[in-house]
């Protein structure tokens, strides 16, 4: 099982970014995949997720979407702020519902996002 996050980098405030999570070793269609982030000195926090029954979910500036044919889940972040600076992780949940870090079965390796001018 692998979850490979990519797409991070240095972005100016107000910009947008799309992160990708390429999964392998399991059938994406049947699983809930979430995005989390961890800022320096802070605990890892959940952003949002897509369940097997959802194609995309938008929460404020964050949209999580899935493309089962490409085995990929995306995180679109708009209007980036310096406080969005963090390492972003994708993760497979144990069950069908979105949950906290305690409900995670597998983590990706993370991709770093820095928002700065």
C-alpha cells in the first residue's frame, strides 16, 4: 500500500495550489481518503476527505476530489495564506467515514507547502 503526495512548493499569498495523492496497492473506489496538514510546532489536523460515495467536497478554500480511474485524490487550495504553511498528508481511513488521525490506516509521506511573499 502506498499513498504518494506531491505538488507542494513555495506559493505567494493569494495564490492557488493543487496537491495530488497517487495511491497504489488497494482499490481507490472502495476507500475514504483524507487530507491532513501539520504546521511547524502544531498537531496534525484534518482538512477534509472524500468517501466512496463522493466525488468532491468543498470546505471554504479547500476542495478534495477523486479520480478513481487515475487512482488519485486531489486537494485544491485557493486564496492561500501564510498560515496554510504546513506539510500536507493524504491518508486512507479505516472505515467509510471521514475521521480524525485516530481513524487512519495508512499515511502518505507528505508534501510541503510554504506560503510566503
